[in-house]
């Protein structure tokens, strides 16, 4: 009886964690797409890179690091990163890229 209850609790916990991770992934993709649109960049792909406990500034905090690829001109690509703390986009990190002057 207790074993069955613990198994149900364990399965429920795993399902909850999976659901939360999927929700965070969807929010991160929407945040990256919005950021790329604001900068007039073409988003190519997004992926979860890893989970970490330490932020780049040295503070200890559980966060997810997402990697994304984008293009500035259509024939090039760059890799950027996003730090998600919970369900909030905390920091975007983009490398230097070519800015295209679209107004002639």
C-alpha cells in the first residue's frame, strides 16, 4: 500500500517536472523569437544546452541555458545563448554579427 502510494507520487513528480520543462522550453522559444524579431534577425533553431547552478557572474542559482542559431543576412549564421531563470528570460548573449541596411 505504501509502496504503491510512493510509486504514484514518484510518477506524478516526474510528470510534473517534464511538464514544467516543456513549459519553460516553449517560453524560451517565444522569447528568443521576439528578441530576434526586434533585432531584425532570422531565427533558425533553438535547443536546450544544459542546466546549471552557477550564473556567469558567480552567483549560485538554478537556471537553464538555451542555445539558438540566427542569421543576419540569410546566408550566414551565428549562435546565441539565453539564460532562463524559472520562466523568465534573464539574459541574452549574442556574438557580434553583421548588420544589414535594408533601407535603400
